[in-house]
C-alpha cells in the first residue's frame, strides 16, 4: 500500500480569493497561499534523495522502505 506526500507551504501573501466552500457550497474569501519556490522544491527533493528515494517520472520520486511500504513524492512548482 502506498500514499502520496504533499508539501503545503503556509505562506500567505495578504490577499484573498473568492471560492466555493467545498462543504457548504457557499462563496467565501480564502487567504491566498504562495507556492513552493524552485529552491524549496530542490531542498525537499534533496532530503528524499538522501533517504534513498529515486526518480519515478517527471517531478515524482518513489521511496520504498525496508518493510515494503512505498511512498510517491510529488514536489512541483506552482505559478510563480
């Protein structure tokens, strides 16, 4: 069994955007979150490479632990 790991920065830029609340369907203002920078993505991938994760396609790394568990790691750049 595998699972995905998503790094979510919490770096709000002071602006908001209006979107539907996924639970209520009502329009609400949400704080805008800045994406990871290229240097942050590179740093995340270096950590996983040191742990033994290997490239498994574009912007995806695969890690298999000694007990057989596997993790797909996606570190992508947003629109900067």
